[in-house]
């Protein structure tokens, strides 16, 4: 029996109508320790597979193999779902090394135009006040209220514009959100200036070769709608309450999607116990599945229901 199977079959699983705090309080200490154990090996293997697919697909595009334009959306999904790895790195859970998590998160941030140091504190505030209006910073962005708004949101152009403005505010030292502490603001601003310099260098390379346009920029634009659809399912139309079993949704999906999203479709599980690394979320799911209150059978099923409520 594997360690995860052992976790899943041990006693101590709470039952009944409970919230996330009582669920965690009922878990035995040994079980919590087993669930929260991080691993450089697990993280590096997953990163090698995800990053290897990006490099392979990018190489095929750069070589212009037959039908190479068909690979652009594939590359886009691979690149844009680095968001889920960057998100995981804010918790310092994908690797045992905190420094490795930080640097991987920064690289992901450069590739998808999302400053990592800023996003860490944005995301921690989201976890602290999940789905609470006026306190969860994720709720401050534009959310679709009708079909037209949904199309605009899913196309992803607003998020690119918002991230570009965010980067510029950080570069100028004008970004002052309540969730970003003074001690971290300097790091976030320095990171933004480095990012801007890297983008300037990348732009200069276009005078010699358009390869970055086809292996990175166009794919990212094409991949963003898939990420928008994925992210809407995490908390979209969930109750605005403090209980993580109610304000967050777990979406059942394929192994391919779980791989691309670093197991974050197990999203209730992640919010109930954020210290659990991506590779142990399936084990936590086996403990928690009887307590799940908000789920979707697939991303297609969620999207159809979401749109039906906006017609």
C-alpha cells in the first residue's frame, strides 16, 4: 500500500455537516503531517514533463513542421496553465525547497505577465477572505453578469490589459493595495522592473527573428480563454460565505486537465488545507469527498450551467 493509500484508509475522517475548520481539527496529527510533506522529486518530475512539453511543442512550431499552426493553441494551453504552477508556488508547496518554489514562480510570472511577488500576497489575501465581498481581492475584478460579459471575460483581453497596467504601476512604485505589506513592496517593484527589462530584450529579438511571436506570444493569447474558463469554475456562483466547503468548487475532470492544472481542479481540497502539495491533493480528496458541497461533473457541465444562469 502506498503512503497516499495509507492516508486514505486511516481512521479519523470527520462526517456530517461541518465546516473546513472542524474538518481540519478532526484530522489526526500524523495524518496532517503525511498530507503536508513536500517533495523536490515530485515537483521536479512534474515540472520536467510540463516544461518539456512546452519546449517540444515550441520547437516543432519554430521548425514549422507540417500543419504547425495547429500546434499554436496546444502551446498556448501549455504555457498559460503555468498560472497554476505559479499559484502553487505562492504557497511554497510544489517543491521542498522554498527558494526553488520562489524562482519557479518568478519564471512563470514572466512567461504569463503576472508579477510573482505581488501575486503571492494577492493570493494569500484571497485564501484568507475567500469569496467575501469587499475583502477577497479576486472579487474586485470584472465578473460576467450576462452573455456579452462572459464572452469578453473568456477572450482574456481584459486580463492582459489589467496585468500590463499592474506591471507598470509596480515599475513606477504606484501600486499600493492593502494586501501588499510595506516589507514586500520593494521586492515586488524590483521584480517588475526586471520583468520590464526582460520584455524589452525579448522585443529587440523580434528585429532578428519572429520566433518568440509564434512560440510564446500568439500561443499565450490563444491559451488564455482556456484558463479563463477553468478559473471561473473555482468560485464562480459559489455562496459568499466563509466556509470553504461552500465558497469553492471541486471540478471532476480528466487526468490530462489535472496534470496541466497541477491538480488544482481539487480546489475545495486546496482551500480547506492549502499546505497540502499538489501531488497529495488526490489523497486529501479521498478523505474529503463525502463532505464536498459544491462540485461540477466537468468543466463543460459547469460552463453550460454558468451560462444558463446568465441568459
